[in-house]
C-alpha cells in the first residue's frame, strides 16, 4: 500500500508513555486521516522524477532560488509522496557530508500541503512509513511554512520550544541557504507542550531541536523543485491510477478501499543510467575519466535551462544525445484552456 492509504486508514491515536508512567496523547497520522482521504489532488512521484527533483534542488549554477517567482502550489490541498529509500540514496550521493542526518528509518515519505488561493503561501505536514510488521504511518512534530514571496521574519532555531516559527540556514551552501529563506518551521502545539515538559536540559533541547528539524528540512528544496516542474512545460506526465477494480475485491474481503491518485513522472529529466565501465585503464588512460557531472540550472527571464546531471567519459561507454532541457512557462492561452 502507498503511504497515503496507510495515513487515510490510520485510526489509532498517537500516545507516548514516559518512564514515570505519565501518558501524552500527541498529534499523529490519525488526526489527518480524513484530510488525506478527502484531498482532491494526490501525487505519487516515480523514482526518476524524485531523482530529477533532488538533482534540480541541489544543482549548481544560478540555482533553483533564482526561479522562486515562477513557482505556485498546484491546488489548495495536495498530497505528495515518494520512495524514501531513493531519497536517502540521492541525498547521500549529492550531500555526502549530510548522509544519515535526517535520522528517520522510513520506507516512504510524504506530505499533506495546504495553500492559499494565490498558490504562493502554504504549509505542509510531513509523514513517513516506518518499517515494521505491520508498517506504521508516522507524522513529524514540525510543520513547514512556505512563503514563496520570501518575505519571512522567522525566529532563531532556539525559539522552537516557545512555539515560534524558526529559520534554518546553511552557511556552507549559498544555493540551499537562499532556498530555505522562504521556509519556516514550527512545532505542533501538542508536541511543543510535550517537549517543554520532558526536555529540561540544554543538551536535551539541542537534541530534540536537531532531530525535529532534520526530519523535515531536506524536503523543502525537493518540493520547490517539483513546484517549478509542475508549473513549467517540463514534460511532466500525469497518469491517473484508479483503484475501482481492486477496491471491489477488497470490499468483498471486508477491507478498506485504497485511494485513487496520480502517478507523476518526467521522462525527459530522467538521469542517465550508470553504464558498466569494464577496464578503462591502459589504452583508455588518455581519454577523460568516466565520471558523474552534477546538473546545473540557468534562468533567462521566463526561460529556465536545466543542464541535467550526466556521465562523462570515453564514448565507448555510451554517448548522450542531449543533456539540456528547456523549461517554458505556459502561454496565457494555454493556461486559460487548462483552467477550463
């Protein structure tokens, strides 16, 4: 089952029992089961599209931050999910220094997005599917707030326990730091009260803050990359997935129905597959070493040129026909037609 089905079918409240015997009921997946079930737009990203979004989000060049004014949320309520294992692999490849920092062992990752009518301001709650038998849907304690105008006045991370919306910065990566300027993060009120009670020392609060923020912060650039691709002429392919026939069988077996959704892919942005190198020593030593080149993005007014990541090396190992993809804004006529 998809993560969206696990969340929609979750009915057990999330409770935590402390060593003292005190029990806390905290906000969890079950509190958003109905919202996911009623969400009018549910996206499931293919692995290739997820890799493209991560590559785009953490690219070189002008950076995704130069295109924030082109981004909009596609609807006021949206569900998005993807394979968490693929996400960890790609982040480890592009950001080896941050490998494992999110500290969440998950099978699938997703979020429920709420946006205003303009599509420029919104928030999302992060969920993941924890491995186990049965697998259990979990929800992050931190909510992410997005303002694509970038006009935010967030508080420092230490104010997280006071209920404030805080900032996260990356002093080592100017591109990511620029993207994060449109995001703020705040604890859910129930979790805020819980942590205020159990995290008494400075070391405990630092650990809670680090764990809570790292669970969600790496998703923000990925979501922004997806918003750009959805809003541009980028070859996005949307394939509706109906569950009617399967649900008829599940109904006969007394099982809950599965939710329809849209599988989203983007073949033209698929990364070049790794090709076996064999022995490239000796006679091939004078040729360029077979290696991976990260993608980079360049914007010229309303045109975005994405030089996707690719493998470079000896032609015997495979040639690439085209590595540059041009993303165009839909014309006014096209936007009017799609609106109807």
